[in-house]
């Protein structure tokens, strides 16, 4: 299994980054709409919140993808994901007919947070910029 550690870490980083990078680009393309949605969901300072989310998702996702300062990027993305889950997937505060989908999305985000925390704890593996820097 040790022979698979680095390839699996790379695949894990790619799969997690796929969640965040397109979302960051989407916020650039649809900033006003995203701010409107954040406002409707009760996010305080929605323009600031969306701008922060955009930066964390895009740059944190890219850092995770290439394995650059991976532990910090993963930790920032984990905290972001928990906060976003609270505001945007509050299954406990929606009508009964919406609870199942929102609960699914909430717990999916909790699982993503778990994966991110594993990268924060154990690092990105050898197939990364961080891995190359520590090997040098």
C-alpha cells in the first residue's frame, strides 16, 4: 500500500480541487448573482463574503491541486467549507420537502472537510511542489 501512497494523494488532491476551482471561477463570472444569493441566505456582508469565498476557492483549490503550501490551503478550504455549509445547507432551517437534499449537501461538505483535514495533517505526498521542496 505504501507504493500507492503518493499516487493516491495526487488523485485525492485533484478530486478535491475539482470541487473548489470551478466554483471560484463561477463566482468571478457570476459575482452579482452570487452576492444576491448570499444576501438571500442571510450571509453578513455578502459582497465581502463572496469575494473571500472566491479567493479561498480559487487560490486554495489551485494550491491544493499543485501541492503548494498544501497544509495551509487544505486548512483554509476546510474552515471555508464548514462555514459555507452552515449558511448554505442549513437543513435544520428549511421546509421538510427541502431537508433531504440540504442534509445530503451538508454531510457531503462535512466529508470533504474530513478529506481536507487529512491533507492538512499528513501533507500532499511526494507528487507535489511541497514534496519536491522537502526532498531537495
